[in-house]
């Protein structure tokens, strides 16, 4: 492959289409960056907004890579596609994390929301039905979603090697594994969605779901259709001597570049910054920009979650760490497997079923404290997400991570009540 020639490639798209891509790139990038900037300037809910921003970054990443791919397709295939495809997988995980956060976190899902629900059949026959009130089943679904994120870097590296050294047979099997991985990830995400949809629907998750899925599906299925057209020889008359595969790749990115305008608008509507503004949260402190950037891109939450899911696993996701604190939860379970798992891990009743306890809980015997004992002392604690409330002095220091907007009192509940009272008196 003659890499220096990559930078002298002529335009492969028609003139008007190419300039439409430039205009679409400018509009979509400007709109998405404006929305992301407003999120950072109104950074009052870090746990939620860091996930929203990571999802919104999908639009500018696609906008930039797609317009570059229409100009330098070979260079983009080698160096940019891997990053774009990895970020696609990362957004699926981020969307799952956002759904979990909206529902109150993993603990609330396992110990409250999933209790008493009928288990859902699982496609793996030897596993049995999925009951999200069982921490091990929840871990199975979560790993099924995350495996796509873990697989994608190896896939991109292997695909890059195949493109440089022309390992066509290996590339074929990589594509097969890729399709299996993405299908398995989307299946587990759909399973999680199905199990808890009656709780999720009050948060209107469809717009967020479509924002995430439409870009990925558009990228995937448009690529498949153009590959079929290339094999059928339809693209040969448009290639003008250029390999049909490369022409299809350029056409695909040209379509995506234009479509990014619609996706940018859709993201702005589905993930607005107004719920985090001073009008919506007049008494909420705003994290300073530097700390907001560090919180969003620092990756401490990702490292902790990946460690707990991939390495710690069952030592953390067990009934002792996710105890619903309801004795009747055992007898009300619709899944005998979940009931048996909880009993096998040491759950017992006392006083005629009115109370419950865990066997060997707090024992000083090292053998009694098995890997299923509460992991507070053995497992790294989850990063604190709650700032203690109370009166205190807030220093006026630029290095302090949060700022209090002095104009926020104008939108407080008391001021709104006074304003309504004055308006009602004036109207009478």
C-alpha cells in the first residue's frame, strides 16, 4: 500500500454532494459542540451528565471522521475507523450505565425493582431464565453488554493488520466474530430493557434509545447495503477506476455526513441541558469547568466499574452485598433458582419467618468468611457519589471544585411563590 498516495487522492464524491458534506459537517459539529459546552457550563449532576456528554460526543466524532473519509478514505480506514468503531461500542455501555442510573443504581434494581418479577427466558439453554433480582444473573446480563466493548479493540487491531497485510481469510472470520459480539451485546441490552420497561417508561427513554441505536444501525446497515451493491457491480459505473469497495466506503461516509445534521438535532432534543440549568436547579452548586472536564474524561468511574464487572465478579455481585432487607422477598420469589441461590449463600429465617440473618456474618474465623461475605473490607469501595449536606463555609477559591451562582435565588421555590403572589394580586 502506497501510503504517501493517500494524501493526494482526488475527491471521490460528486462536487455538490461533497460540498453538502462540508455544510452538514459544519452544522452538526457546531450544534453538538454547543450542546456539550452547555452541559459543561451547567455541570450540576456529575453522575448523570458525564454519561450524557459521553453519548453526545458520538455525533462530533462521526461528523469529523465521516467528512475526512470522503476526502482521504484509505487514511481514514487505517487510522480513524478503529477509534470510531470502538467509541460506538463504548456508547452502548454508557447508555446501559445511564439507564441503570436513571433507575436508581444497581443496588436499587436488584434489591427493589426486580423483586417479584417473572423470570425472562434466556437464549442460552443451560443457563436458565434470567431473574435480575439475582445478582449473578444481573452480572451475566451486564457482562453480555460489556463484552462488545472489550472485544472491539482487539477486533479493530486485527482488522488493521488484515488491511495492511491483506489477510482476507482472517478478516472474514473477524467480521463473523464482530457480528456475533454486537448481536450478543444488543440482545442483552434488549433483555435488560424488557425486564424493566414498565419502570423505565415513565422516564421517556425511547428518545435516548433511538439516539444511540439509529447512528449505529445507520452506519452498520448502510455499509451492508453498499457492500451488496458493490458485489453486484452497481457501484462500478460510479467508481471511475477506483476500486468498488473504496467507492462504497466513501458513499457510506458521505451519507452519514449528511445524516449527522438530523442526529445532532435529535441528540439536542433527547439530551437537553436545560434540566441542569440554574432555572431548574437554583439551589444546586455548579462544578467548575476544569473539574467538570476532569470528572467527565478522567475515567475513574469506568475503571471501577470494569474492575468490579470483569475481575471481581461474583465476589461483589452476590446476595450478601445486595440484600433486599425484606424477609418476604425470599418467599415471594418467582424463580426457584434465585431462591436456592440465596439459601446456598447463607440466607436464613428466624422467629417464624419474621426476621432473617446471614450465616457466618461477622465471624472472626477466616474460613467462615468465605468469598461470599460482604465485600466492604476486601473490595474497593464504590466512589462516593453523595456530598454531605449541612451548613458550612464555602471558600471563595478558584481552585474549589464547585461554584454557587448568586443569581440562583431568583429561581428558588420561595421566590417563585412570591412572584406568583404578586402577579395574582396585580391581576385582581
